[in-house]
C-alpha cells in the first residue's frame, strides 16, 4: 500500500508572531486493483497486498459476503483516498487451477439449486419470480434473487431451503431493471442490452432528455424491455444540453433579416432555428443558422407548462 504522507505548515495569521502552525495532510494514495464479479459488472477496488495483477486475471478476494471469486478489470494502480471506500478488502491470491475448477462446480450447483427453489416456490404458492441463484465461492452463503409485485412472506421457504442446502440462505428482491440486466436480451436496435453488455451501473434518465433530442414521447418507443426509459437516452444528453444553450428556446420572439418571428423548432445537431412569420392572414416558415438571429423576448410559460417542465425533470 503506497501512502505518500507529505506535510506542510500553514500559518493562519502571518501578522502574529506567535501564530501556531497548522499541519495539513495531503490526500493519501492507495495501491489497488479493480475487481468485478460478473461480466461487465461494477468494479470494486481491493488491496492487492503485494500481488501483481493484470486485467483478465482471476483472483480470490475477501468481501463482506465472504470469500469470492472475481475477475480483474483494472490492474495494479495508485488512486487518491477519495476514490476508495475504506477499509480496503484484501486480495487473497491469484486463482489456481483448483480454484477455477471449484468455481465451475459452483456454477453447476447453482443450476441444481435453482430447480429446487422453483419447485419449493410452487409448493408454497408464493407470488414470486426466481431470476438468479448465486453461491459464494466458499459456499458459506446461497443467494436467490427474485422479483414480485409486492412484499412476499418467504420465511417458511427460507427454513425449507436451509434444511436442504445446509448453508446460510438469503432471498433478495430486485427491481425490473436488475432482472433485465441479469437475464439479458436484444434491444430495439438489434444489439444486446447496454446494461448487460457494458454498463456497470444504471444511468439516470428522464423524459426531458427525449424532448431535448426531438424524439417521440411515445413511451413504447423510448422504453426498453424493462419498461423503463432506455439508458441510451443519456449517451448524447451532454451534447444536446450544451448545444441547446447556444440556441433560442422554442416560442421565443426573435429578430431575423426578414423581420420578427416566433421560434417553432430548433435543431441542436444542425445548429439551425425554424422561425414562424405571420402577416395576420397567413403563416410562413423559414430556417436560419443560429448566429443569424437575435432573441428579442424569451417565451412566456403558462402554469401548465411550468408543471410539465417540473415533471420532465423527474428521473427514471
């Protein structure tokens, strides 16, 4: 563990002869490796304890759940204290051939445990859907992940499973997005789900992002298989947010070379503004580059529009 302990003296009052020095410690740094426990899962930092690891190595680590089998996603590196959660759990060893065989056997045992649990759920008539089963590497705990519409009284089920498997049993209710991430599938784009393929965490998305990108607000078109807003709405959000700052808002009164008009449409990608002109009897529309128009007055919001904007900010 690399700890750069540098100290410096800061005098609080330079005008006072007897000013006492205050010692400030610079941020400590720690040598860590990044480990994930599922393919494309979240990366956690561990103390390598002098072991040199590279991305792709299999390792045995100590976690709050017990001894676990993990995959190195980030090799040895030094990070500041603010990027780690202390205390760092240790890496026990690089996985041996015996460890890899035990990991494979655990995966086979998980399949058997899933079949038994499904049978028990049916016997007890519980309204729950079993999604995944997971053994810790040392078999000290067996976890069952399920979804349900509401709360489920599974106390008798836990007792029954404990008597069958002779280990600690944990049943964990997960959300619909977690279920989709575990199961996987293909999105409307034809590619594997982002959450399954490469996203370590779920990103927060809102209907406002779809509005800013001029996408359809039909919930069926902008929702994923989980029924929630698609994670990919976030990918280009920063670009649209930055570009829209340079453009007038819709319904703004603007001055153009052809006179005054009302903004009816903006394009963040093209950097253009569509303006509506009215002569009292008919309407006409023209498109201008953003730099060729100037805003005279911003749009006036009604109470209903203000409420809609507040609703758009809510995240899924």
